[in-house]
């Protein structure tokens, strides 16, 4: 019989503790005080929420990204003995603290890359929610992980599913994996239907409650495209081994098919707390009171092919993988601009893939990039993308 590992308490840094993943991670920590101790918390702009979290979880230090809020946060926390730091550089260096065992990177977008690299260099185990880290610089990140012999545990539900299916299968070749996709709020719609979609409609995900950026990415299927790239780097796969299948109920979180044809799937109700808890507690499984799946509530699980014509962002991810180098970095930078511009109603929903295709095609390409190449590509592509959004009306894209 297997006996549970009696692991010592893990000291955890949560980068992005005020976001959707960060808050759910703190719920997991709160339920398991004998397992986890919060060492560091960080926020971007939500200083007040960070203060409340810090007073409750008593970390050693916090970082507020927005430097103008340093005094407010410091005044609220100094008497509790909590150190306060501010700004981008502080966020990147705090992960090196010797007290930290595991860094949960729950930042959104490109901002997650540097802290991930610094945490790897400092030898910290990474629980990765910030998929953009691997989209932007997967090759560099993998190289550093190997050099430093550091583990990266996925938090993204599909990748957690694949990771869980692979436990005990390390020597067995993978034939392919199936990443499942809900299809997002616009599944079944045509391009004509999507011409006039509003920000509010795009922000309504059918199965998951998440931050604004990933919710828009789910509506365009860019999120699934990013997850394909994420899977390539996490599991050492070729693009041809990664399939996407639309599964609207989001019960099967993903599937591995081995070279004997056998398929393993990981299932459960859609609740991010499960993959978060798995990543924090790995290699142990710890009890939870999360709601359990009832087969009678789901008499039919269905599957369909993704509509790559109506949602070209998924195809753009495969194109970026084919081009290698900084192509996926360009795609990510263009997408961050496109999502922000869409949320600000500067461009329309159908402009998003057009902007991405433009930056993928014409943006700066570097074939064997180092870290600085990624930084430069990100900056140059953003400039190019913003300039595109400024001129979008004059490009006769608006036909209505
Ligand atoms: P949110 O937008 O909800 O949270 C992002 C967090 O990062 C917030 O704490 C925010 O701070 C902080 N932050 C944002 N930008 C910066 C910055 N420039 N500097 C410092 N801190 C910053 O995102 P999610 O939690 O939804 O997603 C986080 C990551 O996890 C993303 O990469 C996403 O793709 C991935 N993911 C999310 C899932 C989900 O269910 N939400 C599921 C699977 C993956 P503040 O709010 O204080 O400004
Ligand atoms: Mg996912």
C-alpha cells in the first residue's frame, strides 16, 4: 500500500496574488495551513486588496507593482513587520529570497517572463499559471530549467491534466495529446455573427471565471493556441503531436495517447482550485472538499473539431511554432496589445486576428534569440501593433 508523503511545510511566493488564480491559490493555502506558508505576495495595481491579503496571511514580504502605491502599502503593513517593495525590479528579485521553496507565477502576460527566469536561476520550483512565459520564450526557459535542474509544474488545467496522466509513464513515448477546449462564448457562431460582438459578450465565458485577458483569449481561441505552444515546451512535443478538440462541457481536461493506442484522460468539474492545489502539493495529493462530479448531471459529453476558419488565432499559433525563433513572442506581444485595444473599444473583435497576423508576418524576426532579443522583439512588436490600432479605421477593414 502507498503511504502518503509527510512533506514539510512549503514556503510559497504568489506572484499576482490579487488576480483570479492568485485569489484561488490563497483559498487553497487557507484550507491547508499545515502544508503551506505564504512567504511573498505581489499585486500589480490593487494595493488595498494586497494589504488585506497580507494582514491575513502574514507573509515576510509583499511587492506592489505600481510604485506610486508604495507609501500607502508600507504604512498599512510596517507595524505588522511585513516588508514592502515596489516596482518591476523588486518583483523579479524577490523570488530569489532564500526562504522560498516554490514560486506560483500567476502574473498575466509578458510581465511573468523575467520573474520566472530569475526564480529558475535561483533554483526555485515553479508552479506556472503564466502560460505567456512559455509562449514568449519556451526554448530559453527550458534550457534554463535543464541547466539549473529545476522543476516546472503546470497550473493551466489542460497541462495539469496531461502532467497528471504522465505520472508513472516517464519512459513511455507519447503518440499525441488532445488539449480540450470549451469553444468559448462564441462557439458555433459564424464570422458574420462576430462582426458586432461587444466587450461584455466576449467577457462572458460559459464554464470558467477568469481574469479579463485570458477570457478574451478564450473567446478568440488564442488561449488554446497559446496552450498548444505551452504544451510543446512543457512536454517536449512536436506541433504535429498536439491536437485540439472542442469539448463544451469542460469535464475532460485533456488526454494523452501513448504509442500502444491507449488513452489516459484526467476529468473533473471545471474548478481551477484543483490544478492549483495539485501544483502546490505535488508530488502529494491532499484531500479537498471541492464539489464532486456526478455522472447523472452530465449524461452526454460531446466533442467537435475547432472552427479554425472563424477563429484564425488557433492557426496563427501553429504558424508561429513553424516559424520558430521570436515568432511566438511577436504573436504574444501583438495579442496583448490587441486584447487591451479591444477592451478599450479601439478595435473590434474580428480585428484581433488581423492585427496578430500582421505582426506575425511583418514583425522583427530573430532565429536564435537570447533574452535581450525577446525583450527587444516584445517592445518593437508592441510599437508596431499600437500603430496598427491607430490606423485601423483607414485600412477599410470596417465594412459596416
Ligand atoms: P488576472 O488578470 O486575474 O490576475 C493577474 C495578476 O497579475 C493580478 O494579481 C495583477 O495585479 C498582476 N499583474 C498584472 N500585470 C502585472 C504587472 N505588469 N506587474 C505586476 N503584477 C501584475 O489574471 P488570471 O489570474 O486570470 O491569470 C493569470 C495567469 O494564469 C495568466 O497567464 C492566465 O493565462 C493563466 N491562467 C489563468 C486561468 C484562470 O482561471 N484565471 C486558467 C489558466 C491559466 P492587480 O490585479 O493588482 O493589478
Ligand atoms: Mg487552460
